[in-house]
C-alpha cells in the first residue's frame, strides 16, 4: 500500500498530511491555493466529504453541500469561485458518479434524508461513512444505503 504525504511548514510549526491517491493530494494542494484556506481546514473538508462529492459541489456551486465544521458559507463560496475553473480542467472524469458505481443512489438518498431535516453535508458524510463501514462485496440498493445512512445519522 502506498501513502502520499505533504509536509506544510508554517509559523505554527510543521504539519504532515497523508493521502490515499494522487487525486486527493492534488485537490488538497489546490485547496491550499484558496485565500483563507489552510491545511487543517482543507483536510477537514476532505475528511467529512469524499472527493467526488466535493468536486460535484464546486462544479455546481452548491455551497450548502460543503458545510463542515470550521467552513462558513463565505469561505465555501470562495472555494467554489476560485476552484471551479481548475476543477473543470484537472478533474475532468472525476465526480461522485465517476468514483462509485452506486453513486447514482447518492442523490436520491440525499434527497430523502434532506426531506427528514438533515443538511446536505450531513447526508454526504453519512453516506460516505456507510460505504466505508460496509464490506467490499456489499451490493448497495437505494433502500439499503438509505437505511445504513439514516442509522448513522440517528446515532449522532
């Protein structure tokens, strides 16, 4: 297994960030180019949402999808504004749909959970957690993904 790393040197000291893929690292470095976004905020965003969901949110200007602790609406707008052009060029084939074969269920499950009063960010995190906690051979259906995601949201 290979892990890519990035070491950031700042006034606060040294910070080391690890990534599972080159796409994640590239996206992290792009986030660092956005004014007022530091390494901790960039990694927090990537921890709460999967890369495909973040890219789709930026492409669509969906600021509410980027709602994670420490990231306000103005900063999320700035990320969408500053990274949209870079995303279009760099991550052409990468989106939530391109990352997972079952991602088509994500939007309908997100809609269902949003109808229950959960934010888009909470829904995306719950869906990502449900998929991460499942075994590799799980065949997702809309119902099973909704049930697993709702279970995660109710435990919080």
